[in-house]
C-alpha cells in the first residue's frame, strides 16, 4: 500500500499560506510588516516605486512534464525581475497569488516557494504576502513586484531618437531552443542543450546590468526581450513613431538556436528574432556611446552587441542580411 | 446568420491589453508613468507602502451565470480595497493579471475593466498595469493593490489585549444570503433579496471608515471579515494567544441571513458567523472607548455593534446565546 501524499485540501488554505510564507520570511529592514496580516507594510523611502505584474498558466506557459516546481518558482520571479531590470530598478518586495486544484500535493507548493525564496534572496527581494486559492482548471500563478529607482532616472521604452544605435545583451534564441529541446522537437549537442534548457527553466534576469546601464546615464530607451526580440523592436521604435534597421550579421544568435532552426527547417533569423523569454536587455544609445555601453555589458561577463540603428518611421522594422533587406513582423509567443 | 463576437484571440494580447488599460487611464499626479511600459512608476512620498494581493477563480469564487463582467471587475478590486481599509490605508495603485481562454469575447474583458475603472475612480486608486494571458481552464483574475499610510499608524491584526471589546461595522451573513439567493437555494423577500445579492456582487469596502478609525487612534487591532466573522475572531485573538467571548444577542445578523438560515434549516448564528465576504471591519478597543468607536461608525451612516470581549487564551472563542455558551470553530469558505 503506497502512502498518499498530503494535498492542499488536507492542509487547508490558512495553514498552507502560513507554511509557504515561512519559507520566504526575510529580515529586510525596509519591511515594516511581513506576511500574515491583511496587508504588508513597507518603510518610506525617497525613491520612485516601480511596479509590475505577470501571470503564468499551466498548459500555456509551462508544463509540469519538464518544469520542476522549484524551477517554476524561480521562473515567475525571474520574469518579473527582468521587467525591473529593464528600468534599472532595485528589487524591493513581491506578493504572489497561487491557484491550484485541491488534490495538488502540498510538497509541490513548498518546492515552488523554495524556488521563489532562492532567487528572491539572491536579488534582495522581500516576499511579503501571498494568496493560495482553489482552481478547477490547473495551476495559475501571478506575481506582482515592487522595485525602487532614484526619481527621474528610470529607463523606459520611450526616448530613442533616429540615429541611435541598438545594443543587445547576451545571445538570442536560446530559450526557444531550450523549449524545443525540452519538448523533444530538436536534439541539441550536450553542451548547448544544457545552456538552452537552463535558459528556459531558470533564466537569470539582468538586474545588476540594468542598474549599471541606468547609472551610466547613456541609455535613451530600454526594454527586456521577454516577448521576443521582434516584438521588442516594435515597442521601442514603432510605438514612438520610429523604425529600426537591424544588421543580421551582428545578431548574437546562439549556437543552440542555429542548430534548432536547422533541424526544424526554419529560417534561423526568424527563429531567433521571434523566440521569446531570453530576458535580455535591448537599449538605444547615441552612436558615440555604443562602445562604452558594450564595455559596461562586458564588464559583467556578458556578451554585448550593436545590432542595429533607430531610423525614421517610414522605414519600418527591417533586417539586412546577405546584401538583401526584408521586413521583420512583430511576431512572438501568442497566448491565444 | 448571426455575427460571431470578436474574441480575445481575434484582438491579440498586445492590443487587448492596450484597449483595456485605456479604460482605466488616470491623471493621478502620484503616477509618474502609467500602463504601457515594462513597469509603472509611482512618485516618492513619505508614507509607508501598504501591499496586498488576491485572486479570483471562475467556478470557485464566481460563476458567470450570475456575475456580470462589470460586477466581477468591481468585486475583485473591492476585496483588495477591504484589506487596505482594515489597516486604515489610503488607496494608491493597482496592477491586474487576467487569464482567459482565447475564445472569450473581447467585450467580456472590456466590461470587466469598466467595473474595475468604476470602483477605482471612486476610491482614488490608479490602475497602472496589467497582464492578459491565455488559459485552458476558465478565467483567473489576480489583483495586487498598493496603499499609503502615515508611518507607524497602520491598524494591524495584532494588538488586542484582554478586556478589550470587539466592535463590528454593518451586518453579517448578508453576502452569504445573497449568494444562496443567487444560487436559487433560498427565496428572499424583495427588499432584502436586493440588498443581499448586491452585497455579494458589488460589496463596498469600508475605506473611509477604516481611515477614520485609524485617525481616531482608538483601535488596538483591526481585520476585515472577508473570510468569515468566525475566522476573523481567530486571526485577531487566537494567533495573539487570546480568546474571544461573543455575545450572541448583540450580533448584527442581517434579516436576509435569518431568513436564509431558516429556509435552509441551519442554525442562524452558525450561518451568519461562518458566511464570508461581508467585507465589514472587526476591531478591538478599550471598553471605555467603545461608545466613541460606535459613534465614528454611525457618523458614516453605518451600523456599529459591540459584539464581544477579548479574553485570556484558555477561554477559546465562544458564543453566549440564550443563557448557554458554546465554542465557535474557525469555519468559513474553503477553496479546496
């Protein structure tokens, strides 16, 4: 007779929340009152508050077939930290909502919170509240994150001007290749397989780099590439009535993405441009500041690439490759 | 041939978010940057930040059979505002996450946001961000709310001492009777039916009253009765190693709850004590301040009742009624 695991229903809502929040209790001096009351209380400070939220849905954003609960906890916090990173903000506090069927093992949620606690601790993020509720249709996770930034200094999506160059951190297409490897659609060589799958399961947000870029004062506009690089171009340019000219030869396409695209018979540029969730930073600087910006990136041990130029609006978003030029449509992951 | 309604899938994620957030755009001077970027930015201030979150799940917390989308939008914000009210905080900013199947009509979400916008405007809450994602299993809604409160003045669940009296705003069992009426389990007379159903569908958080109670400086501990009055007793007393003696004769049980309990063959006290989501405030004050506290409540046009006393721990949570005394278990709505 095998022992049945303790479920969320066995533990009950109040005790489950208590158990989970014990795992993330923090001694952060900016937290006046942590989890356990109707609300949390955070100490006053003289900075701007940066606020973002994100939701993850089982069967849409993740699958427990390859996502360990710890990785999922890491992942949902990482995605939100990446939004803070794109503004150059300092992580501050988080609240989480979890919905799950009553027969979900309690240990699944404890492991999820261990993942949340791990990344939160490393980035100085205090988890100050949470909600656990029932669900009839799978697991749903929502996180809201607060950050801090000195007034008037946050990097935003607006601010690029024609002639600016676009700089990108890291490599692209890595998370997409990791997802295709985890799903068994491609077979990657041992080394790049691990890096690609890790990028999908446990991405590291560019928090420190975002802060350094903000402090440099060089950045005109910044965004993270969570949806896809193609969509990021539109957010940073089209919405400001500007275009983008991308130099295909300078795109830092990961070896894993090249491999995966070839195996799937897809165009490697499309594969890398449309693949989301790399959580890199894309930003605009004046051309004379490009070298300094790349140096700031490289000082953190990360690759930095100048990948294109901000143009006038009429020129759209285009990719120059092998002497030709073609439009880049704003494609990425669609939830519907 | 009937025209097919436009769905979330037709509109797409980015345009849907844009359309929804246009409905809640606010000119709040404390919002430095509203929706549309990776994060929102809020101006510095010298108060403590109050933070809470809450999730609502289709089929668990609500049913589109009787919940109009506008009411649902109202409802999810009201529940979170009630948490701010229990601390005496001023509403500030909110972010929402929505997960829904791709074939959900776009108008459902626009109407939901109209409900969000209505209550947010009335309470001075700026909706500064949101996320719309796909779902395979019904609609999930998650809200995180920020409030502000002068440092050191927030009312919390901790702080009651033996001898304190417990004061309750409004009437209890109303939302439960409304839910049972909406579900067709009871038949209420016309007048109380409307009030009860309205309380379930469009509860009004006690924000102004919470602020006045905080400013009075009289309150030792405060909680909202969202889970149930029975559970609120435990949060405000048992977790502080205290007991509660409730005087059944003074409980402000709504007429609708009395009617509904009788029709269902249930004990009226249990029905009213265990029914959640009335969103009233329960708080502890010194006995000599009880009259002043009730007066503050009544000045806002609300009923105020002294319903019991904080006792030593060994005495548990008990109800005195008809000369007898029995324990009140911490029962309320269970999600699992």
